[in-house]
C-alpha cells in the first residue's frame, strides 16, 4: 500500500494542492492502491523526517527543503518526493500499469512542467487568501508567523489586493492561453499528446482542481472553464474519472 501525503484543511477530504494532485492523478490513473495521510502545512518537514521521506530540494541557505507531494511505498520500503520523480518511480516500479511518462517523452514532460510553472509565475498568489480560509485559526496564526519570519516582513502585507490581485488573475489567463496554444498543436484529442493521456495533463489538471476546490470562495473561477473555447472544461471532464480522493 502506498501512502500519499497531502495538505489537510478544515474541510475533511478536500484536496487543493495542485502539485499533490499530479501524484493523486498518477496513482488513480495507474490504479495503484493508496491512502491519503493529511498533514498540516507546518508539519511537512517533521513528518517527512519522521517517516524517512527525502527532501525535494534545497533552500536558499543550502539546507534541505521538504515539501509535498511525497509518497511512501510500503511494498518496497521506499519514500519518494517531487511529483515528476514520483511519476518516474511509479512507472519503473509498476510497469504493468498505464504509463505516465511514455517512452521517449521523459525530457519533454519535464520541460513541459518547467514551462508551465514559468507561465504560472506569481499568479498562484491569487488563490492564497482562499487557501488560508481552509486553515484552522490556531494553525493560521502559526502559518502567518512562520511565513513572516521566512520573508523578513509581514506575510499579510505580501498578499495581492485590489489592482494587484486583478493583475494576478490576468497572469493566470495569459498562462492558460499560452498553454492552450500548446494543446492546439496536438492531433486534435483532449490531451497534450492528442488522444494519449500523460503526466503533463495531470500538471494542468492540478491547476483545475485547485480552482474547483476553491470555487466556493472564487465565483469567477466558473469563467476559467469557458476560456479558450471551453478547453479547460473539456480537459477537466476528460480527467474527472481520475479525481477520486481516498
């Protein structure tokens, strides 16, 4: 059994982290049994160290950086972090299941993930106030204090408001318009490889799942699904069968 670590919230079973969604999609698509362990944002490093999960990178000061998604595969006693690394691990360990990174596309898939992140830029900031509403008051205070300490200035002062927040929404629209252009170059199917589903689609799907999870607080999200000729509504429908949360 695989354990998937994801961010918890005041709404049981609500999955909003777009990065963790990449791995949830991967596990559901490959039909690998797993369970989700929900942990607080502030507890990620301590939980990862306790379970023996590897860091996903380095901080600016050179120390280990722990973040999600991360999985622990009890069948192989292996911990893996970073969604793309996890995808490669799942393909190698469970080759009899549907492939996430089709042979010969590994480098292109990695480039797609980097390009998507670059296009997203700072627009993820638009969603932070809504995400904060999902945190319990006690945890929220600790989160704000921790972020303020890390930034060296009041975290709440960094959140976009007014015209700045509108600018982040425009950046999101520009991002998805650019990605729509990439999709238009395929063979006509709903996925980046035409009719072939791959990990890259899960990266875009993660953004859609983030918006869907927060749509109760962001009513304008409904407009996103109609952007680019309804591309994102269609992609969401094509991925819906893989959105099971366990």
